[in-house]
C-alpha cells in the first residue's frame, strides 16, 4: 500500500476508484485530503502514480503506516490495523498520561457479588 498527497481537491469528500484487469486489481481511495493507492500489480500502481503526478503533482509518502486514524502494520501474513495513536492522543488530551500504571490487587477471574463470601476484615488491603 502506498500513501500519497494530491495537491488537487475534489468536490466530493470521499471516493473509491477500483480497477480490475484480469488478475490485476488497483484501488484508489480518496477521502478529503487523504489518498490511498493499493493493489496487487506494482506496474499498474506505478503507471497510476505517474498519471496522477502528471495531472495533479502528487507526493508519494511511501509505504502506508497511518490512514484516517488507523495505524497500519504490514506483516508477511497480512495487515494489522491499530488505534494505538488515537488511544494515546485521547489519554494525553484527557490529562491522564502522567498517571502511572498499577497492578490490580485482585484476581481478575474472580466474580464478586454482594451476597456470597466472607466480609474482608480490613478493606484497606
């Protein structure tokens, strides 16, 4: 997958442009200022990038790592999508990034209820 910027803005907020030719598939995704080009034919991808560069002057940003709030990790067996950056930004925005992690003192598999078991003699433990 390749991520790039186009210096031309369209009237539509988002578009999907798939192209299939035999076993070759190329897809261009356009969402506002975010563009994504992917496919299974490197020659077809390069030809489309050349065409877009001539028409709109694009900047090839290389292999995709981040798109529309999703982190993209490319592995041999497939693609992993994450929202780690979104979660970390949310934690920072809420002012919670200075808190330290703590281990829960309770067994996480225990199901607690009001009417089962003995009362704890010292609840501060």
